[in-house]
């Protein structure tokens, strides 16, 4: 009996130790335990309140169990029956009232948190409104008040409320920016809403949290929180688009021609260039200012020439189940040359030059405190 009691006590101690390790050591890029905004902070506060309250219950119940096992264990030569407590009014009231009080202790802060974070928000002057559409398997972000449409990377200013109006173009998706807010389902023909505020600049990971078949595991996104001045620069890149000519670079010029010749313009839109590339479809990612993006495709890897070339060369190897066609046969002698040209053209979109692009990526903190991979 004593050995059994020690085992139970050791189990309780091990559980407490493991829980402590989780809370103290989990500051990964997708950890919800280190919030970076008021919505996520309220949610983790509620979680911790119920977590610590549950430990009070565990300790109390475990203590009573151990005490009863010791106090009323069978002893040699003692065949008496312990005192019976059935019908004891005080005990009946106690073990009825205590669970009710525990439910109230959890319900009140839960309802309060729900009212603060889950209620539909009416946009105010300083708010950023974004229409989010989930596709198999990428995210469309439209800023209706700013005239901006982009994909997979959500730029927001620090300290301002961001209101997301959410729907799905096909199946169920779930939008989850781990360190900024909780999950929100995207349902076809139904509008849901999520809002958050980023407390500090950085690149925050996001993930589809609803199994949506195919390339679900690769359906990632980034929330890029920037200081107001940096957000205005990014916004200006889209709002001040002129009819731009391609840079005087033969490789980029070749890529521009290949963009139409290989059929890319049939699916993808590029605004602000001499040719009318606005014939793409909304159910495929908008590539306007693609060179400003940090990742490809839908958060799979950093937006570098090498990674973009690998994506164009064999999309199914990089993101199995996606709907991007393979544009070249392996035996095509022009494959690598044309891939290099398309990479050069796509990375030029929105960029003044390659050095500036690399500086902007580093400035946003890719691979820094909040993680990019």
C-alpha cells in the first residue's frame, strides 16, 4: 500500500514538473504561451486561470484519496467496517456546492473574455479592415479601404486594431495566428470575423487549423506587423502603382514574356505593369508586388531565387496536392534558362533592386524573435 501511495505521489510530481517545463521552455514561433497582442493575452490569461484552478482540484482530490487510502486501509486482525457517511447533510451540501462554485469561477471569466474578444467589431476610423478568403491551399487578403489585394502575407501596423472579415471559397478552413489571436473558422457562404492588435513589430506565423484535404499542412501565412511608417511604405507600393516598364535587364525582359507565353497570366494577376496582367482569376494568388513577399508558396520557405526556382521547377515536390501545374518537362532543354528568367522577373516586381529587397527582408526580422520558418 505504501509503495502504491509513493507511486501516485511521484506521478503527481512528474505531471507538475512536465507542466512547468512546457510553460517555461515553450517560446517557439508557433507557441500560444507567449502572446503578442491583447486578444491572445486575454485568451492565455483565461487558459492559465482554468489551468491553475484545475491543479487545486487535482491536489485536493488526490489528497483526499491518499488520506482515505491510509486512514481507512485494512489492518491485520481488524475486520470492522469504517464509519459510513451516507446521508451526512454537511458532506452532501459540500460536494454539491464546491463543483457549482468551480463552474462559476470558470464561467464568469470565460463569458467576460468571450464578450471582449469574440463579439463582432464595428470598424472605426483607425482600424484596418481586411477581407480574408481561404482557398485550397492559400489565403487571399483584400484591403477594401486601401485598394490592395495580396496573398499569404498580411501586413498590419503595430498598435492598431485589425478586423478580419472571413469566408471560404471552397471547403472549411480555420485561420489561426497563434501569438495574436485564437482560431476562427472560414465557412463557405458565411461571414465570420476575427480581430487582433499586434503589440510589437515582427513576423508572426499562422496556419490553417482545419483539415482541408490535399496540401492542408502547407497552408501557412505570415502576419507582418510593422511600425506605422513602414506600413505606409508598403501600402504606398500598391496604391501608387503606375504603368511601369520592366527594368532594362534582358533576363527580366525574357521572364516578362514567359509570364504570358507559359500561361501564368491566365491564372495570376499582376497590376501596375505595361501589359494588362489583370486577366487572372481571384481564386488564384495575386502576384502584384510579388518581390516584396517574404515567403513562397503560402509560407513554405523564404522568398529567395533558389526556393522560387525549386517551386517553379516542380510544384508537386515542394507542396504535394497543390493546383500549380508543372510548366516544363524534365527533358526540356530550355527549362533552367526559362526558370531563371521567370524568377528574375517575379522577384523584380515591386523592388527597386535586389540589394534593397534583401535589406527589407532583414529589416522585417525574418528569422528573428518571432520566427519565419
